[in-house]
C-alpha cells in the first residue's frame, strides 16, 4: 500500500466531487492516525505549491508547528524552489532538496512528488537524508571499529604466546565491541565438565569465572554438534523458539542470561602432515560465549561472524600455546638432561682429578721408593730406549735419569756391554721373563757384577710394549764366590799333595820292608793309614759337592748303555763287598740312558758302598734297573735304578734328612763305617743335574731301598 | 819285564820321595827325580827315560808348559807323559787328553799302586 493510492483523508477542497460520501469519511477516520504515525514526513500541496496539510513527522522535519506550516508556500521552507508543474508523462517526481528550519538549521531531504493524488492535490513525501547519513556513518564507524578490534585481537593473539593474556584480551574486547553484558570463554575438559576460564562482565551482573559446570550442562551430543561447527544465536532464552529445555532456562536464569551467542573454539587434533592420509579431525576445545543480560537481543550476522573469526584465532592461539608448552616441556626436559649430563661430567672430572691426584701421589711414592733402592730400576720401550730410570742410575753412571730417558740402551752402556745384553733384551721384547748375570762398567771405570731381570710389559692385547729392568749389584756375592772357589781350589791342591805324601808314606811303612814294627806300632800305623784314606775321601767329596753346587761342573751327558755303568759300579765295589762278606746281585739290562757316565757310576758306587756298609755279613745287596711310566704322566717313561740291602733299615722320619750333607742316622755308626756324610748329598745333586729324582724307602730290621730315576733316551 | 826308568817332576820333595820308594818297592823300577820343569827337561834329555810323571801345578813353569817344551825336543818328544793332578774333573781330564798326554793320575794316590796304574795306562805287561 502506498500513500499515492490513498485518498487524502483530511482534504477539504474537493473540486471534482461536490458531495463527500460517508465511505470517504470513514476512510479518513481510519487513515488519519496512520498518517500521523507514519515515519515519513508527508505534505499535501495545492497546485500553487501551498501546503494544505502536513503530518507530525513533517512538522518534526521542518521544525515548525502545523499551524505555522499550513497554507504557507512550501517554497518558503525549502531551497531550491520545487517545481510542481504537472507533467502528464510523469506520475511522480523524485529529487533532493534542503529544508530550512528555524535557527538556520538545514536538513537535506529526499522527496517524492506525486501529482494529482486528488484532483488539484499533490502529495510530497520527505525522507530526512541528514539522519540517514549520520546513521550510515555510524554504521561505517562501527564496522571500522570492528575491523580494528578484529585486527587488534588477531595481532594480540599472533604476538602473544601467553594464552591466558590472549583469552583475557579477547573477552574484554568482544564485550566492549559488541556492547554486550558478558563475554566468556568456556573450556570443555576431557571428562565432559567445563569451566569459564576467562570472562569480561559488567559489574551489574554476576561473574561466573572459574565456576565448574557438570557434564549435564553441556552434554556430549551437544559437544559433538559444536565440534562439527555449530553456532548458536539465541535472541531470547525464554522464547519457545529458542528450543532450550526448561531446566536449562532455569539454570541460565541464575546468571541473568536473557540472550546468548555461542561459537565453538575448535582444536585440530591432527595437524596437517604431508604423509598423513587422515583428514584433520576437530575436537571441541571450548566455547566463546556472549551473553546479553539486560534483555533479549537479536544478534546481527556480523556479530556472529566476528565471534566465529575470533574463535578461530583463539584456536590458533591455543595451538601455538600448546606448541609452546610442548617446546617448553622439551626444553625443560633437555635442560634437565643437559644438567644431568653436566653433573655427571663434573663428577667424572672430579673423579678423574682425584684419580690423577692419587696417581701422582702413587707415582711420587713409587719414585721415592725406587730412588731409595740401591737397585737399578728402569723401563725400556720396544725401541730399546729408556723411558724411566731411578736415581741409582745417576749414582752408577753419573748421568741424570732425565738425560738417560729417550736414549738407547747401547748408548748408555756402550757397545761391548750391549752385545752381552742384546740376547736378553730381545728375549724380553719377545715376551719372556729373563734373568742373567753381566759385568758392567760404572762411571769411575770400575766393573760391577750384576744380576739382571727383565719383566716384559704387555698391553691388553698381549703385545709387548717394553720391559721393566731390575739390575742389582752382586759384585760382593761374586767376590765371595770367587774367594770360595779359589779357597776350594787351593784346598784341593794344597791338601791333596801332602795327603799323597802321607798316604803313600804310610802304605810304604805298612809293607814292613823298611823295618818291622811292634804290634802296637803296627796298630798305630793302621789308624794313621785309615784316617788318611778317610781324609782323602772327605776332601774329594767336599770338592765334588762344591763344584756341582756352584754350577762349575756341567754334566757331560752322552748316550750310554745302563748295563755297562751298572757292571762298572759293581766291579768297583766288589772288593769292599768281599771284605764285608756281602754278595752283590746285579741285574743289568741294555737300556740306553742320556747321562754323564762317571757321575752315574759315582752315584751307583756310592749307593752300593752304603748298602754294603750297612749290610750284615752274608747279606745280599741287589742292583736292579727297569723302565716304567712316570708317576706324573703315564704316557711317558723313565728309567728306575734301585739298590736294596737287608740291613737294619732307616727310621721313616729320617728318610728325607739322610740326603742332607753331614747327616747321619747314627753318628757313632758313621765313625765305624768311615763315611764322610756327603755321599748321599752328592748323589742327590748328580741326579738333580740329570733331571731325575732320588729317594729312599726302608723297613726297620728288614732293609732299605735307594731309588733314582733318569729320563729315558728317545731313540 | 825290564826295569823301567821313571822320571818324576814335582816341586814337592816329599812327593818325589814317596814316588821313588813306592815304585822301587812295588816294581823295582828306577826313579829319577826333578824339582822343576826346566830341571826335568834337562834330565829327560840326558837320561834314557821310559815315562815321565809330571805334576801339573808347579810355580814358574807349570806342567802344561813343561809338557809343551818336552814335545819340542827330538830326544824327549816321544817319551810318554802322565800328568799328576789334584784336579779330578772329567772336563779337565778331557782337556789333558786333547793336549796329547798319555794319561792322568789324580792326587792323592798310593805310590805303591803307581807301577800298576802306569802299566795300565801305557799298556805295559807288568810282571807280578
């Protein structure tokens, strides 16, 4: 319905109709209030342009009363003047003009002129453009403010990594810009419960920040809907159209909520991964909620959009914050790890320092000890160069250990001496422990006898790195040994020569051819003769033993038939056996042995002599030989010699002692038998030199068995 | 068996005496004596000698030097020489044998046994 189609109700002048109908009057009554209440300013003109009628809006627009306006020319109140000339081709005319109000106020208006709504009556409708422009400007300003807000909030979100700060800024700004009563961010927790974690609310309304809401308030299926992107704008919670359950209406009432706008804050569970086939899955993190408490509110689309965009930005901020949190956690974990590493490194450094200190101390102690020893102590590397020398080197060679270190052995000891050392040095570097004796020249030109031991130093791979050399001065011992040897050599010659004279002289006297002695004289001569012979044996035995023990004697080993040696020994002892009335039963066998024949015969005669001496008259002494497996290793063989007698026997506790020098079972017996006390000691030495063993077994009253073994000769 | 002529060279006079008594009593051989190497060489050159008993250990000229000297003279080089020694080592005996001596008799010995020992070494037929 347009005004142009309506008859003008208050029109008084009707030139084309003489009698107004009753119907028209009713219409006027109906139209009058509507005209009055219309938002647009309406004026009715006569063809001259005078105002016939104006409505309230027009009075308001012109800023004048109806009385002031009616019957005045419209041109009085407007500029430029309005041409109201009727144009047949145009039913209505549009345009803009300025209304001049009192006090010089001007209003820019849009008008629509409709000619002849009634005959000779024109209708003008005005719309205030000034107000509309202001409204448009306001709208623009709002829009700009919203854009600014959005970019400001976005910027804050982008710049800040503090989620709490972002959320606080968001609710504050949204509340300000939407001019709403409460804005909050509600976080949905994993168990379905939730709570507002950020809120901006006008002081007039209750704060709900931090309150915990049970799952029932926001059930799972709702959560699912929101997770799918649902947005809720409820203009009036009480309206049946809102679709809120009664209980929920009751619930929100306590917070004075009349109207609300809810957008989800979503979280992308699967951040885009190039290799992942999974589509991103959104999870509801929380809600951005605006409440109007003062009354119902219809939410504009842009408000919804703003809320949604901000919710998206919050999502980004959450993702960033979570990333940051993860990063911080990683950094913290890594820091802790580094700290721990640092601590253990420090501990290791401390341990090492302690170990080094202990090592230095131990080295110092070792140096003190080695320097205090009169022995030369050195370490020689695989290039035969000295790496360590104790102070004794300085005393001997008048060279400081630091000067010796790094020098070759030959450089230190000279070529001649080195030639004697070389085989042992090489053996040590081949991994053998070597002990040898040498003569070295010291700095004053004197010679010292030394005993040298080389101990190879092996690393973990059992490779020889060098050797430790211990050199001790045995000059004194060597001098004593030489003196002893010289003494014995002198004794050997100097005793034997007079003994020869005495022995021969006594034998010659005993022939009686130089005159006959009395019986007593004869007895004295025999005593002298016997003891001279005993002295000869003693001297021989002492010499033998000394020579064997000193190593001066080397056994001249050759292959011999054992039978020959047995016969030789038996024949040698036959006269003595005959004198004693003792029979020697020998059972020789042709067995090859590797031995020094003289010494084996000496051993056999010695054992036979003892056996004869301790046999009773008519006794039998048996000499046997056999090859038997060695007790240690049955696969090997040895030659066993045995001399058995039927004498009085030897007590078991003395069986080992009899091989000691000058040990006799019965000292009174020895005098009677004319022994020297060295025979068995010599036998043992001889057998040991042949790598055999000697021992005795005995049964008191039944006799003794003296046995010795020799290694068999490998054919 | 004819009477042998034995020369004993020893710096020890008592040895000379017991050797002379023992040999003559046991076998009736003639025994000539000398107290040093040079004296013994002189005697050996001037007399007819069947065997020389030579003491190894003598001052100045020892038995080995005397033995070498005896081998240089045509008159004495063929005379068998038996060493008298206090050293009874096998190795020493071998050493003496290597020198070319006929034998070694070790001190102390019984001079009455000397004729039989000499005869055994030189493979003489000894009349009992």
